[in-house]
């Protein structure tokens, strides 16, 4: 590729779409609204790409590498026609579990779990890969911000009903929804309901030190997250006596309680276990897709298209 050509790396998450283009020491970046995974994804990716290119009309972007949350059957071939009329000639696409992995610990063996609005875990062994969860807010994403927020709202309404233990979450929910008996209708009709429910995780984290119900939700979140790691590690045959490399990334792990309990659970399996510090993020991992070796176990999860 000519030096004048620019590589655009994209992380298309549910909370935010991050785009970074780089040529030498020059870097151009943007953060745009996240994707809605219940709607077709390629048009949303294309919209973000066109918006970025419109902001930087002088950039000669040749290659786009994209890690996508909620990726199903869509491939790079579905996106390429949607960026017609631009300088883009090549697209490399993968699920964001792949780009989280590459950005966090590179292309070696190990496991990366990412817990933001959703949750996804990916392990890579000598020959195999294993993805655990990432099944969306309706069927999975255990331990995610959404899962924590939804668990908290359910507990708040149980407290309102007089079921189970009373909790400060009920009062906190009433601060946002003065009429609790209409809250479910407000959320069901809200186009941003996933993000709104996920945002309630912040309330749980703030109350956990003084509210037993909130603390229990965080403890269960940590248990779910550690369970995902152990399942993924087991499936790629890395569950020997030596602790594997594991990186934990995402906003959920910014909470000290969740991070500590998550580590505690894994220490039960591997007494000398210690987390591996992530060296980058999903957008840095997306940038690595362009040069991923075809013999790598992750390559089978990557699609590419060019013209």
C-alpha cells in the first residue's frame, strides 16, 4: 500500500462507535453514537464511516478494519457496496470479541472478557477458539452493565411491591421514574431503552457499599463473568494447572468490587492467578485485523472484501 493511503480502524460498539485513522505520526479520530443491534448493522457502520469521511474529506482511506458488536451473518461483502463512491478499496470485518482480544493481549494464547453494555468472552488456544456469551440483552450478556441495570430495576420493583428485601434501589429508581408503576411502559417504548437500563448500573455501584441488594447484584455479576472465562478456557484446552493469561476489559471492570470478586473466583481455580493488563482496546485490535496471519486460529472468524 502506498504511504499516502490511510488505514481506518473502527470499533462499532453499542455504547459508542470509535474511529481512528492513522498515517505515520498523524492521527484522526472520532466517537459517534453506538449501534442498535436490533436493527440492520451494515447501514449503521456505513453511516458512521461516511460521517467520518465527510469530516475529513482530504483523507485517502484505502482499508477499513472493523470490529462489530452484535455481528451475526453480515460480512465485509455486505458493507463494501455501502461505501461506494469513497476511496475505500478493502474491508476486513470481525466480531468485537476478536478485536477486543487482539487489542488486549495480541495474537497469543489466552482469554479476554469484555463487559460493557454487553458481555462477550473469547479464548484462543493452540488450534481452537471459543466464544462465550455475547448473546445480546434478551438472552445473555450476563454480568454486563445492562444485566446489572436490569437486575437492579427488577429488585427495585420487587421492593416497591413488598416482595423480598427492601432496598435503596427503589428510591433511586423513583428519582428517575416518579411513578414506578408506569416505569415499565416508559422503558418499553424508549428507543434507547438498552442504554437507559445499562446506565442504572452506575446507581448499583454507588449504593453497593451500603445496600446489601446492590452488593449482591455486583457479586453475581462477577460470578457470571468468571464463569464465562472458565468455560472459554476449558473449551480451548488451556485449563491445566498453570493459570492462563486473562485480561478483563470494559466499564464493568472499572468497579473495584466487581474486579476483586471476579479475580477471587478465578483464584479458586488457579491459586496463583493474576490478571494480565490489557495493552490496548478494541479499536487498536481492529487495526490489527489487516495483518492477521491466515494460519491463526482467529482468522476463521474474519471476513474480507476488496475491489
